[in-house]
């Protein structure tokens, strides 16, 4: 297989060299070309048609955001943003993710040494692989959808032709029937001829014989009930009124079955009435990674401000970037969205985003209130914050109706503990369906474990979550 071609865009010659060398360390890639600003990048994309692009956020002439928007208007080429750690750089990176960038990588620090550069290289390779695979998967899905639409159109044409042919056949039969009847049946009246104006005499014996013969044939013709006859209607009504064995079987969705074929039992949740925590009956917990900022924007924008539950979120992202993301999401959402702090008391209509570099858990304090607890324990499967760690903290909270959500993301973080909670009888589990995922990794892992009750596209997610809360 030939190496995938990458365009490197950065205004710094030194950084272009560093990034190009890092890319070249993986034989799966080769640098197709470089550009020093956004305008050059647009021209190079048209000329080189690369498989992926690394794009600096802050550049002169045309910055990365403007270049990204113009590139995405013409091409579906995946873009990895290269971000600085400045406040402006973080905000611009979040904006780039909302505008279609696949993901981002923090630039290596000039004073970070070889270790820092090596880590950036590993992350860059991982995200380039994921970005190109995601684009190839998107193209395959589009091709399958086009083929399906073509088959449906062909089937519709064939059906229309069959209906038309049947109509023509029926019309011909009807015409032939009238023609035969016209030939065989003597009309009661005919135009008066000269002879018919004369007084009519009694019918001749021969005519009487023919009439009697015809009457005798009609009398002895066997009767066969047609579909529209009363007899046929009676039969059909009896069939319709007969009980159907299939209709008596309980309906069960395949997504609601455990791997051994049995439906997971959901025990009733009760809430004690003597403490402040009784105000909370439901909790929504969300996990996501690559493609998450866009998915979260859609989800949180669609949730109502009077949501009868708090929302706790883990998005794989470095420290400080989560604060910028929370601020950005808060401008779109009717909920109050904030970066979580240790000790935050959960409230309905609020969303809490785990800070980068820290695990987030939900705990119940001595007053019966549900709070955020943060820690810097070791990464879980390479992630901190970790979705599995968040979901794990929900296991003892049996008084709450839990609604778990896994959105787009690489890997399988969150799937294992979703399965554990599902087997325990969690109220509902949601995954983002493949057609809207940037990366169908975390949702697919949950689906393969058989712990999903709802698999739906991101634009329908909020409505389904609200319905699950109200139906509880």
C-alpha cells in the first residue's frame, strides 16, 4: 500500500521542519508539500490533493480558521490542527474543531526537549491514521448509501412498470369482456326500422326457444363468491378477528437484550425523602473523544434549559483546553455549562465538563448531596480524564436513574463500565450511531458488548435523552 500524502502548513520554517520530520518517521506517511500561510495552503490542496493536512492555527495573511473554512468548502480532506498553548491558541483551536477540523495536537515546546517532541510525534501519527481511516470509512458509507438509493430507485421504477402493465392488462380484459357481451347479448331496444314501426306480432317459436335456452344456462351456472362478495367479506372478517399468536408475543428490541439473549432487568429506583438529594432523580453522563466538541455542541444546544437532571461530561482533551471548550459550549446551550471543580454540587439544568488532566467522579456526601470529586490518579487506558472512571463512580448511586451516553471517539473508553452498569440495571444507554460519528470507536465498542438500548444519530440524541428522563 502506498504511503498517505500529508500537507504541512505552518508559518515557522523551524516548525515546518519539525513536523515534517515527525511525519516521516512513520513509513505510512510522506510529506507531499508545505505551505507558510492559509492562502498557500488552499492553493497547495488544489494542486496536490493530499490525503491529510496539518494546519497551524495562528498564521499571518490568512490564519488557520479562515483557511480551514475555505478548504472544507471545496474538499473533505481531514485536517489536524497544530495549536499553541496560549489562551488565543486554545480558543482558536476549539473554534477550528467546531468548523470541521478532525482533531488537534499541541505543538512541541521549544524548551521541551526530545521527550516532548517524541510524544507529539506519537500523538500526531495516531491522529493522522485515525483521520485518514475516518475519511475512507465516510467515503465507503457514502458509496453504500448511493448504491442503496440507486437500488431503491430501480425497484420503484420496476414496481411502477409492473403496475402500469397490470392496468393495461386489466383494461384489455375489460374491453374484451364488453366486446363479447356486445356480441352475445341481444339488446332490449334497437333503432326503429321501417318494419319495426309496424304493429309487432307475437314472438316466433324459434326466438322463444333461444331465450329459454339462455335462461336455463344462467340458472345452472355455479356461483363463486368474488373478493368483494358478502361471503368473501365474511371470511376475511373472521380471519381478521382470529387472535394472532405473533401479536401475543412480547415485543423486545434487539438492542435491549443482553448477550445471552435475556433482557436486562431494571430494578425500580427509589429516592429517600429525608435529604436534599431527593431533588435529583436522574443523572445524564456523557463520554466522548475525537469529534466530541462538535457532537457536544449539537447535544447541549438541543437540550432544554429546564432539564430535570444534571449532565456530567468527559471529553478527552489536555488541561486548559477544557475550560475554553466549556466556555464555548455555554454560549450555545440553554443549560449552564462549566468546567467542573472539586466539590461542585450537582444541579438540574447544569452541565459539568471534566477538566483536562484530572479524573472526574460523582459522589454522595454526608448530607445526601451529589458532588463532583476530582483527582489526578494514574491515566486509565491512557486517558485522564477517563469515561470509565466517571461511569465507575456511578455504580453505588442506586437511587438515581442513570442515562449513559457515548458519542464519537477513538478507542473503547467508557464501554466496559457501560456494560457493567447495564448489567446492574441502568435506566438507559445511548450511543451515537455510525453515520454521524467522526470516529465510530467508543460507540462501536459498547455495541459489541451488547449493552446499548438506543443507537441514534447525534441530531436526535437530545430529544431521546429528554424522553427517557420523562418516561422514567
